[in-house]
């Protein structure tokens, strides 16, 4: 019996407009009526994950920044695993020759060392934050970032939970990945062809989800997890009750998951929940 559903956000729970569909909302509400927990597992920060959930009237715990932090539904932090300062410095040292753009995620929001001009060009070319829905303008995104320098960022000592390294050339990112994966204690993933997502090795969706489940006294086989991109691999590769790839997922994800549902624009999350948990056939098993 499934007691916990864990869902990614971008490309999964959210449609291409960055919204949660009425069918997905209804499915989550049906889970709660059956006393089945629902948790979001996302690469987003807590603030960025909370906004579409609040708009949809959904209150749930959030595993965010690829597992680097966990917050309960009221916004209280339950877990944190930021990057070490030494790791951040090594990442900067490795990436500096490649002229990449950065997104440093902290509890105070995102920071970038890019110039406003470079940030604008990268955003408009859909290189920086390619998953952002079309309703967002450059101005609405830029106001969510703190523009700073490496020296100022490191000097202010905020906990950096996740770093996204952005470049338009996949070959550059391939070279960087080769170098970064040699770094001890560092997890390297990706949510788009133009980025690498860097967290502490103990900050991955899979490990954070298992820890969350242990605290809730839920066994792995009682979990259904669903996602679409590489940063979901750590949870979709676990021996869970069900692991599900979205119809719009990458081929790697589809090969890793046990089942495939419809796309995020076809209410794939709701379809999976209905078929595997809510339907009469599921209840009979």
C-alpha cells in the first residue's frame, strides 16, 4: 500500500505555464482524504516552490534544492545540508576559465555573479532558467536575484545549498562535469541541457526522500515517486513501491523508472495517482 507520494515540480507537477492543473490538484486532495502523504521533491528553492503550491491551495512539506533542505508545510526547516565553503571555492576555481553563469541558492534567495547584461541575454535566449514559464518576464525573474561578486558572496558567508552552473555550449558543460565529478563529496546532476546542478553528496533527492520517509515511519515500498529529469534519478533509482517517469521525461529517466505516465501538459501526475492509488483496481491489490 502506498502511504507517500513524492513528486518533482518543473516538467512534472507543473505544466508548461508553471501551473498545477485542476486534475493534479484534485488528485492530491484525494490522497489527503485517504491519509496518504504528499511531498514535493524539487530543485527549486523553498520560496520558488511554495508560490505555485500556494496558488493551487496545496499545503505540503517540501524537499527543495535537490534535497539540500527540507521544510514542513508551515515553512519550518527540518533539514539542511549546504555545500561546504571549501567546495564552493573549488567549484569556482574549476569553472572560472569557462566563463559560466551561476545561480547560488541560499535561504535568502538566489545570488548570481553575472552582470545584468549577461543575465538578460542568457535569460532571453532561454539558457539561464529555461524551465521558467512564459508568463515570467526578465524583470520578474531578475528581481528574485541578488547581483553580487564572488568576493562579496564568499565574504558574507551565507549557506549555499545548491549551485547551478549555466553555459550555452553542451560540450563546455561536458568538460566541466568531467572535472567536477572528480571532486570528493560533491553531487553533480542536471535539470536542463544548459545547466549543471551542484550540491553536497548528502544533498540529493533520493537520500533526502528516504530520510524523510524514515522520520515518518514509512517504508520504501510504501512510496510512489515521479519525475522527469536527471536530478530525479537519485529517487527514481530507489527500490520504491512505484517509480514513474513523465511522458515528457528524458530517455534516461524513462529507462530508470518502472512505469511511464502522460506528460506534464496531460496531467501525468494525476493519471498515475488515479491508476495506481485511487482507482478501484488499485484498491483491490
